[in-house]
C-alpha cells in the first residue's frame, strides 16, 4: 500500500468522477516510519493521510511542506533524507500548478 495525493473531477463519492491528478507521497511503511513522526513534530494540520484541502488552502499546505523539509534535513540522512526531500520538493512544485486548474479539493489517502 501507499499514501498519495489525489484530485477528482467531481465528488469523490460519485461513481462517475475519476482521478484527474495523483502523486505518490510514500509507501505505507516509509510513511509510518518517518512521515507520521515529522507531521507530529511539526504540528502539521492539513498535509497528512486522511485529509482534504482546497485550492484556497494551498499556501498553508506549502508552508507545511517547507516545515517538513526542515524536519527532514534535521532528522534524516542518506537515502531516507533523499527520498522524503525529493517527494516534498515535487509536491511544492506540483500542488500550486494543479491548484489553478479547478476548484476541486485535494485528498490524501
């Protein structure tokens, strides 16, 4: 299993909606080992598994992602640091680009 960021073209519960954007965040194992600790240590409110955020909240999410980069640089090394940092940088680049395309919310699961 893995944790990802998704966006749908309509209501997530509507069988007719489909995924229009997705980005892998982490394997479940890596998320449990590192992301959860980082999220708790940095008091992240929006960018975590099971959450939903809107395009209007993207600035808050980007701020949270930068806090996670700082945590990552202070707490991880080697391949673990590289893996998490790479994902965070891709998210910081991709989320604002995607947010301007529609008013549909983003989901993390």
